C-alpha cells in the first residue's frame, strides 16, 4: 500500500464531508437552536443538497450486505456511550444529544455525513476506500467505528443545531476518540488504525495527535501516519511496533498502529505497570472478529472498563503465560530496553507474540523505574 498516495486521496474525499457537517447559517434564525420539527426540516434540506431530488439511494449488494455490519458497529458504540437508537423522528429539541437513527449505507456516495436530526449516511464507496470490504478483522471494525463516532459526535454535540463558533471537525475528531474510549478495544490504538486508513482533515488530525503525545508527559512521540516512539530513561527512542512491516501488508500496518497507540494510551493514564499486564481469553472474536488465540491486556481501575486490550497473541495459554512470567521477571532484574535491538532482530519475525509480550513488559518496567 502506498500510504502517502492513499492518504492524500482519502483526504480529498474526507474534506468534502464538511459541506454538510459545517454549521449552516439557517440555524441562527432560531436564536442558536432548533426545535425537533425544525431539525427535521433542516435535515431534509441538507439531504436534498447532498443527494439531490432522488435522495440517498440503496441498490448495490455492497451497500445492502455491509449495512448489518455497520449498524452492529453503530449499536456497539452507542450502547457503550448511552446513546439510544430509534426509527422514530425526534420529539424534543434535545433528542439529538443522546439519540440517533440507524445509520444507512448508501450508493453513489463517496463520503460519510451527518445531516442532523439523528440521520447519518455512509457511502459504500467510502468503505471500500478504507479497505473495508468484508469486515474480516478487528481493524475493519475499528476503522468503521471511528468514522461512525465522528459523525455521531457531530450530532450529540449539536454541530447542526446551533452556531458553536468552534472548529466542528476538530471537535468531532476529538469526540470520536472519546466515544471509542468506552470500548475495551478502543483508545488511541483504534484511532490510529482509523487515520491510517482515512487521513482526512490532516491539519486537525496532526494537531490532535500531537496533543495525545503531550498527555504522556513527553514519553511518547505520536507522529502523523507513523509509529509511536517511546523515549526511554536512557534518552533513546524505541519504536512501539508489533511487527516488521514491509510496506505491503495492510494488516501488519494496522497491527503496528494499534499496539503502539494502546501502549501510549496506557502510559498516559499511568496504567502501564508490570503487575497490570496480563494474558486473557479472546472474548472479542465474535463481537468484532478480533484475531488471536488470546489477548494481551493492561488491567487498571483508571482505564475504561478496568482494562485495555493491547494486542492479539497466538499459541497455547500455558506458553504465553510462561512467556509473560519470564518477561516480567527479567524486566524487574535488569534494564530490559537495552536489549531492544537484539530482541527485535531475533524475535519480531520469528515469534510476534513473544516480541509483543517482551516489549510491553520492557516499556512498563522502564516507565515504572
């Protein structure tokens, strides 16, 4: 995958989304807000502007087949954040704050947009542009969840109901992380996966990514479309990567973005400690097709749901539990990051699961010391 070429193309698509998510002047007629009926009428106007007289259309197998997956993801995000999904029109001017309609996947549309009054439309072509075609793995689900969360936040934050006087797109990007955060697989890793696939609003994303890095008190550098880097106590930088990506395997690129982002998130929350790292059953296989025999997690009361998924693991549970115990023991008795180059050269391609266990423990020990 040519990341720069792909990101530029998607950025051109995503920037056009703001046509409908930017606050209209029409809202000013209502003293900064709209009644439920006014929201409904304004949504119809925006739909006509965006889709023409024919309105949003659904006819292809791509749109029809992807709709159950997209609505399942929407429900997962909404359930985690106390947002209600209904087919009924709004009856209160405040319904937009906690209510939304089932998202519609449509044809002949290359973007994703919220038109207000709880209506969100996602183009089947947009999904293809993000390399989401069959919802084959957890990263397909994460990328789609972020796009949905971005549009959800436009609605619940009132971007189409009142003149806010703020950057709505930056607010929605930041808000998408907030909504994703409530999911066990959420957090910064899920967001990095999404922007690797859909790098729209480059200026806003760069600003947001820098702010995330600042939350780690300078311990992690969060580059735009790159791998997070941890600065150790020795002053050296270490890439927080799950594998040796060769520039072709999109899954490996996603895996790198996710693992690094999750470690950075746990560092920022003060949760990445040796005692908090654990191997658990993979309970996300059915929900989001999370690959792996087991999951490596960080457990801490300061994390949403009490834990954060770090990455997938393969092999027997006994083997990985033994690897974890050994990694923790060695990390406590030495300066493990000094062996980064040696371990990476030998293990990252030979046994990715062992490498990820070792790196998580090495960084945790360095953070603690």
